[in-house]
């Protein structure tokens, strides 16, 4: 067993000064129990905690680190940027270069605005959609996470798909009432909502590959159906590509599925691990943003030059390298090996994967197509079985996201030996 004395000591101290001892809830290990490991350094695909334990990382800071920790190209760009000063609060050339790269390569992003997080990107895109359409309601999907802006902290209660229930205390009933929620996979339900509320809906927002409540891949038919239902009612389509942008393809899931959004939101990969979010889309919409138009949105640290340099290094490397196929093949190989190991051990595990993300479904999948695509289809055994597996994997030096509803991320820094370590830990975990 690994020693955890130092992590325990720090966690005790942290709980005295911060809620739950953390600065983002899942980090507190509530989903799996036990003490969060305090990480003191990371390199490539590996983490080292304050007790000196080493782990192969499959959480990867929740998605931004497509090239692993301390990628040398991103590091060089960041060091150079710091040498020029780290915040100017005025116009500078670095965000311009990043904006030009993105608008050149992604046709539906005619204009872009940088912010500091995915949450801010979504919040701003929703405000813009409401202003542009003169409508108030937003349609989202059950299980899709779009950050913590008030109006997005609303889910569908089962059987109450159209009855908004705030997920978070502190969200007013009137805010929640403007958020409609549809189940994933279910196009007839989406159409029914549009029939009833079509004229009030400013935008539909969707994670094109939902990856925050398990990995729940949607069919292209579903995504295209949602897009055309939105169009038919005059609502805007916002693709939330905070996870999928630059990860599933340079042009994100919009490029892969051939769907043109009106607005798109980015985060994670776009900042290479630094705090960056962005929203962009049709120029006629984006030109409604201040100072051009009446929709206010601003930020002291927006387009921070160090973060812009990191994002630029990341995106240039992605654009000019050949990473996507290799990452997808490695993920596919890992997932199918996991399923073989599980089958051999007589365990009911299905590994859903998309691009460089994977998620193990722990229990019986009862859907007709054998895929879990909606929250209601996740087996009830998920949380409990995952929690046990998580600790066994951790004990074998594998760091996964500390929640059975979060996906794992592969990076270009994961080498064969890291994948082998994962598989051997997985075998051990199932054996136990
Ligand atoms: C799809 C999606 N949208 C928005 C967000 C919010 O981004 P941030 O955590 O940077 O505020 C996330 C974060 O996980 C996300 O996955």
C-alpha cells in the first residue's frame, strides 16, 4: 500500500480553510471515498504526490493536457511569454495570433472572444443568444454539464423532463424556469419541447459528445435532428466543445459530425492547461458583443498573454502534427483490451470510448443498441463498483478521475508502458 500520511495532513489543514478542502468539488474524493492525493509535481503522463508516490495519470487535469504534463513546446512558449510580462490589460498580438489561427481553420468561427474558463464562455454565449433572438429560454440536455452559470445548474428530474429542478441551492426558481431540459438520445422528446416552447427558445446547447455524466456518445442522426429542430424554430445552436474542441478533431465534433453551429464554446485544450475559455461563431452574432454591440462581457485577465502563448503552442502543434489517429487507435486498443480482461474475469464491464476518451460502464447495459447514451441508462451499480475499482487502481499506481461519472483522457504522453501498467492494474483490480 502507498503511504498517504502527507496527503492526509494537508487535507486536514485544507478542510479548515477551504470548503471540503478543495477548490472544485470532485477533487475532494467524495465520489470514491478516502483522502485526495495532494500532487506536488507532474511530468508527461505521470504524477507524483506529496508522499512520493507515483501514478500514471488518466485524469489529465480533466482534459486540457492533450500532450501530457509539461509538454516541452508549451513549456517553451510559456517561459518565453513570462519573460515578456504576464498581464498587460490592453491589446496585444498574442491573442490576435490565436484568434487568427482558429478563425482561419474553423469556418463557423468567424469571430472569437477569449475568456478565462469554460463556464464564462457558456455564460457569455447564452447571454448573446438571448440578446440576438429576443427570447429567454435555453434548452439543455440531462447530464450535460456546461459549467456553473446559474441557468445551467438545472437538470431533468426523471419523468419530469420539462420540469426544471435546480441542481444547486442558490439558483432562483425564475432562472431555473428559463432552462428546459431534454433527455439525451430522445429526438421525439426534443421535438415535443420545440413544438410546445419553440417560439420562446433562444438556443439549444449541447455537449456534442456528452462527457460529464459518463461518456454518452450520441448518434449523428440525433445531433443533426437537434440542430434542425433548433433551426426550424429560429433558435440558435450552441455546441459546447469545451471538452471536444481540438480534442476529437481540430475542428471539434462539429467538424467530425458535419454540423455547423451558430455559436461554439471552448475551454480546456484551447489553453493547454492554462485558464482559457472562448466563445465564437457567426460574425453577425459576435458583433453584438461590447464594444461593437449592446451585449456586455469583459474580463481583467481575458486573453492573458501567457495563457494565449500556451494555447497557441498547443494548437499549432495539433495543427501541424499527426496526433488524432494515433490517440484514437491507442484508446481503442486500451478499451478493447479492458473488455477482454473483464470478460475473462466474468465482470460486467463495457468500455465506451470516443476519440481519446473512455469510460467504463460498471454493470449491465440494457439498451437495444448495447450503448449507454442517456443518464437513465447508466446501471445503478456504477458508483459503488467504480469506487472500489478506483481505489484498487490507485493502489496499483493508476490515477483515475475520482468519480464513476467522469471520463478518462489519454494524451500523446502516454506510452506503451503506461498503457500496460493500466491494463495490469485493471486485471489486478478485477481479480480482487
Ligand atoms: C462541456 C463543458 N462545458 C463547460 C465546462 C466548464 O468549464 P470550466 O470548468 O473551465 O469552467 C466544462 C468543464 O468540465 C465542460 O466539460
